[in-house]
C-alpha cells in the first residue's frame, strides 16, 4: 500500500470520498467475538474501510445474506493436486479459499531450489494469495534418496521474499532433539527472520512435543486423536485440523475442540487430489463438518480465517473489519455454509459457482521435465527369498490413514516354496517396491503389502512422499516391471496396467509429480484411472493412489518402505523382509 492509497482509504472511511464497493445491509460474521451483526461493509482500494452506514460507486444488496472473511488453508502441498499454482487456485476459489500456506517440499525433494522457485514464480499475478514455507527436510530423513539436498544455506536467501513466511513442517525429530548442526541452523534462521516454524508431530509423545515447542515449532497438522490435540494446545502449539484425500482427522479431532481452545486451532487440507478438491470441497467442507459436529458456525469460520492469519502473522487478513484486505465470501446460509459469491481484493471472482475472468495459462517447463532416471530392472530385482526363513515382515495399510501396521506373519503357514509370490486371496499379500529414480543409483527396496486389495495387474506412481521415488505394487512381477517402463515413457505420473496393457495413466511431466495441463484434463484422466481401478481392484473403497504414495514416508509409524528397504519407524532402523 502506498501513501496515496493509505490516505484515500482513511478519507473513504471518514465518508469524505466515495467507496469503490459497499455491501449493504448484510449480516457480518464477527470472528473476533464469534457473533453476527447487520450493517453495511465498505471497500476502498481492495481494503475494508468501514462497518456502518456507507454508500459506494457499486452497491450490492446483502439483505438476508452473510459476509465472512475469505478462507485460509493453513497447510497444503499444492503438488498433491497434480497442478501448478496458477491452475490450482481456480478450484480453490470456487470453494471460498482466497489464501493458502503452501509447503513445496514435494517438488523441492525432486528439483531442489529450482522447484521452490518454480512454485513461487507460478503463483504470481493471479487473484489469489499463495504463501510459502521453506522445506525443512529435503530429504525428509537420511533413510531414503531424494532428488536434492537442501541445507540451511540453500534456504537462507528465500527469506527475503515477502511471500515466504517461515520454515515448513519439521519432520526429522531426531535431528531436532539431537541438535543437529544443519537443523539448528534452519530453525535459528527462521527465528532470526521472525518467521513461523511448522511441525510434523506424527507419533510424538508429550515429552517430544516439549522438545518441539522449545525449538519454536508452533504448529502440528499430524494430530490423530483429540487427546493429542489437547496435549499440543497445552504447549502453545496451533493444531491444524486436517481433512485431506487420505488423511481424514477432523471428525476425531473436533471432539477436542471447544470455545475455550478454538483460538489455537486452524483448518487445513494437507494433501488433496484435484478431483477430490473439485467434487468434495476444501476448507469450506471442513467448516461444514465442524458445524455438523456441533460447533458454532462463527467458531468454525474463525478457525478457517482469523486463527490461520494470526498463526502465520498475516496481519491484515482473516476478518471483516477496517484495514483488513477485502477478501470475503457472501453466504446464502450460515448454518449450511452455502457460498453465493467470492471476492478477492474487493473484486468479484466467483459468482454462483462460476469463476469470473478465468485466465488460461499455457505454460511449458521443459527444464523441469525428464526427471525419471531408472536402472535396468529384471524379475530378479523384485525377488523375495523366503527359503529357510520363518517370519515375513508385512506393511498393513490402514484405509484413509497415513499410518500403517507392522505385521509379523508365519511363513510356514503361507505355503510358499523358496520365493514369495503375491497372494490376491485370501490374505491379499502383494509385492511392493520403491525404485530410486532421480540419479539412477540402482537402489530398489522390495517388501510385502497387505490391504491394497488388487485382484490383478499393477499400480505404479512417481508420487511417493517425500522423496518421490517410483513406487509400484502388483499381483505379479511382469505387470510390475511393465508398469515401471511405461511410467518412464510418460515422464512420470500414475499408471494402471494389466496383462502387459496400459489401462489408464496420468502424465505428470514436471518433476514426475505435477503437470502444466488444466484441471479439467487432469480430472478426466483421473476419472479414467478410477474406472481402470474397478477392473483390477473392484472391491477397493478408498483412494489407493495417495495411500500408496505415503507408504514410502519413513517418518509416519509403524512401518514403511524406501528405496533403501523396509523401515521400522518406531525403532528408526531398517529390517529385513524375511527373518
């Protein structure tokens, strides 16, 4: 804001000059006091300048409607949508989200500093506010190979960008607790720049949270129980209640939310596929879930606006009040949270679920493509020898959860000869592999997965959090190897195959995790993918693609698999598939 705008806004507030826009006679959601009152809302130069009785160049009748701040997604990985920021925002706006705190650590794990810069650059000159946290753990742990390594010195210069708010989710707890030099430097750099530090407290007990909070880590989106929510709020940590495509924690966490602790709670999506976002909503859906669970609408809205703004030090965001940015929603119903229209910087951007002035971007990023570098694979690569072994260590996935169970099965009861063979029934034990794909190291981790419920064929993807190596699971080695080769041909993405035939795929040419194509094209491809899924897994009731992608993340209990092998998260060590 320059001085002239500053002066004009004061004059407009004082009714000396006309306002640009006035919403007349509307019920204002007061997020400061969790109540509502009726008045006019005056806007000048993209800012709210008055509540009361005003006139403007444009006047909108708000009788019978409600106005609330634009929603803030407090933590999201845009890469999980498979879109670039300048395409993602269009769907977010339709659901009332006008600002988002992005952690680009997915693309940073593939492309390093170039990936961060790409995300920031592609978020410019659009009617939406993307803010960025700097990836703290690239790679997330030393137990896997990623496409890049980012030290504190690699991140330092990014703090000069006004869109950078702090350090993204710190998931390497041992490095914090042990005061690892580079981790300490990352934390201290953020503190020195008066920036927020995000946490990743999956599986951490109260003692560990003490350590996190002492390290100035002030948020956690990994709460799984309402007891954990209360535990973290007690220690001054903001809990970001998550409702993503796979990780759905809100219904459990809302049990711990009340008017007494709600100011330390925000809402986030974390990871959402674009088809899920388009069909099932974003933070707007989380608000509806909170209301359905018995929380007052004003409190639910406060969580999604003012709380997030204060948490991330967005001083002029998150409220309908003078001096605040005119990002707001007009609602037909408060109790149903039914969005009528969306305004960004005082300009109408969504009306009756239609995007106003939809800009088509035709961006091509050849320098960020061709990121799939694989060794020559054979059936021997995937072999699991069970001869003279007694115990089979198995990953059991939990539908709609990021956590997994560690099963120890008696090999003698599984009727194998010398080699493990995938069992589609009744045990549903499938071979799974993670293949390093950034530097052609030749690393391949092979294991056994229970619960994916494939009846035939194979699934493969280069979306594999957080290092994004290639992960493949199938009912037979031939289809698994075929899926890997076909995925390489399309520069990464997601693929389903059966009997040596590609049933469906989504090409993600930017780093193997996102595409420059528009959302409609990607949703169409995803629809075909889900249709193909019905052929090879007719009984599946959850999203297997995101579920599969998190099985390689060795910071979430109990057991995961990386390109280095099977990893016991509880004990933080590698284990053999058979023992």
